[in-house]
């Protein structure tokens, strides 16, 4: 076959190799052919070697992504700084127009809309900076149920989360009372749960139910959280991309919410995944390893 290192080696008498991904094994392989010669340096055969290089490729990819993210972080930080300064000046100038005595109510409405859009851009810039240059974890002894209660409490006073345009949102809790404490960054984990509630809410255009379950798996020493909704579920066409940065199906989405969520969970040594429910809606599964509580850090 074309590109075969064995054929090349037979023709040239020199080693040949190539790399490929084997879909059946789901592994990266290096295929190498080396000449075998006699005492007169005549080609008598080949040594054909197939080596599994999956781990090496994963390490290379990880290092490559780390280098790319560092570059993006430095670029984003500088860009965000410049844009925020200019945006602050624009926002102040626009807000001053509201106090003009001769301005009409229609023009005031347009100015308010402009200010709202500026605030939305500021939020986007903040999200971009948090993704590109994530803060270090501040770990404290934590009860996961308490963080969830805090996130739910926020949802009940935040109009965009407590209901949508067409129906009521009910939240059902099924919390295990036997969860061990673990070391987490409370603020960042709260951000994860609030984001999950926001996504569940937006998936239910006619109202519905969000159910939240927690339990402890003693066998693998993990705390598990399940957040399910009764919405339309996640389109199979985009299911493999929802955790990728800047991918969104929302008209005004940033595409960073789930990417940041996954990064925070991974920083805690956990995992997050999802599946569509047979009866409609989606359920997200989060598992967090139980990290031994350091007594001196308890507050």
C-alpha cells in the first residue's frame, strides 16, 4: 500500500516510519520498518515494529494546549484591559446623556438599552478573562449540600433563574445527609452550580422542573451531584461540543459557561458528563473526590 514503511525500506534499504490513529483500538500507533542485513551489508529482511504511543501523544497534546492557553491568556489579559478602559469612558459618556434636560423619553430608552449592552460586553470580558487566566483554587472545608442550597437560594431571588417567560420553574432537592466534608473552592463551585441552574432554566421554555440529587459513593470515595431538567434535551449534533470554549447555541451566549464549569470541576480533580433522559430533558453528572479536610483551614 502507498506509504508503507516496509515497501520503502525494501526499496531504499533505510528505516521508515509513520504514525496513525487506529479507530478500532482507539490508540495512536507508530509503525516502523528497519532493514536487517547480513555480514556483507546485503538486505535480507525487515524488522517491523508497531508501538503504542497514545500516552506520548496525550502528553504532547496537553503540553501544546497548555502553551496555547498561556499565550491566549496573555493576549486576552492585555486586550481585555484595553477594551475595559475604553468601554468605561463610553459608558460614562452615555450615562451623562440621560441627565440632559431636553432629551426625550424615547431617546432615554435607547440610552438605557445602550448601557445594558455595555454591561453585557463587560460581563463577556470578565468571563473571557476568567477562562483565559483562571484564579487559583482557595480550598476550605466544604459541605456540598450547603453550596447547592446557596446556589438555589440565589436562583429563587434572581428573576432570570426563578422563572422564564412562559412558565414556573420548580426545584426539587434530594440531598443525602451523609455527605462527608471535602476541600473545595466554595465560590468557584457555587459558580458551577448557578451556571448549571441557568442552563437548565433556559432549556425549559414552558416552565418545568429541576431536580438536584447528591449522594456519597463510599467505594470510590466521591461525592456525586446530579442536576436534571425536563427541557428538550441536548441535540445529538452538538453533544460532543458543548464543553468546548466559545461554542454556544444561544443567540446571546458567550460559549464559555460550560467550558469554565468543566475546568473548575477538573481543577477539583472531578469529572462532569451528561446524557439525555428517555422521557425528555437532560441530566448532568458531577463527581468530586473527597479530599481530606485540613483542620487548620476550617472556618
